C-alpha cells in the first residue's frame, strides 16, 4: 500500500514538473476598431473581400483580456495594429491569411486566419466569423475564434474585430484526472 501511494505521489510530482517546462497558454482575447472598405463593391452587400488601406497601422486596440491584458487599449503609437486585406468569397484568399499583427512590450502579437463564414451580409453591414491561430511571442500558439463586423453609415466605413482562444482541456489535467480515477478504482477493488 505504501509503495502504491509513493508511486502515485512521485507520478503527480513528475507531471507537475513537466508543466513548468512548457510554454504559457494564450488565454482571453483582443478587440480592434478601425476603417475598412468593401471590395470590390461600393457597399458591404456586394463585397467579396475587405480592404484595410495602405497605412502601416490601420486599427487600434479597443479591449483586451487574459494574455493580452498588458496591451493598453487606445490609439497612440505602440497600441496600433496592422490588418491585411483578404477575400472571403468565393473562398478565403490567401489561405491562411495573416490577418493582423503588432508589436508591444518586446512581444509580437498576431492572428493567422484559416476559415471564414458569412454570418450576415447586407448593404450596410458585413458580419464574418471563423477560426485561426493566435500567436504571442513566448506563448504556445492557440486555436482561436474571430468575428469581423463592417459597418457602412457613411465615409469612411468602419469595422470592429475580436478574437479569443478556444478553451481546450490541458493534457496534463486529463492525465491527472485519469490517474485519480484509476487510484479510486484500485482502492475499491482492494476493499471488496
């Protein structure tokens, strides 16, 4: 019995030690706002793509959470992002597309979009959703969901964009749960 307890404690200790060797997981999300134009049409109803303009920085961070919490929201240098044009119909082009990137605090933040779906499209609005990969220097890349909304109430047209990670159970957490269930099962068998 003592050997079994010792082995279980040693296994848990080794599992915890392996966690410290892994990079940090990305949590939370980030939102942006800026100007965008429908392509090639003059309104969102006929658009097959989105153009963000030629400026190096064409969007500002509007809200942050989780791993992005150190990035201040606002419109001053260092808090701006570069968005890249893409086509969503008839298919995402290029695929995947580096949708946005920026540098802050010695880290590079980016989002690589690989799927897109049209949730709503009318003359004055475009609502797109999809999946991609969130990246932050020093963190493990994470699968993420995103949403783009283009609004056309005049000139220029505006957009809002948000992305966040998809919560997935960590392998080590699942392994610990499995070990616990095995231990309970073994203890019950010995009592019977």
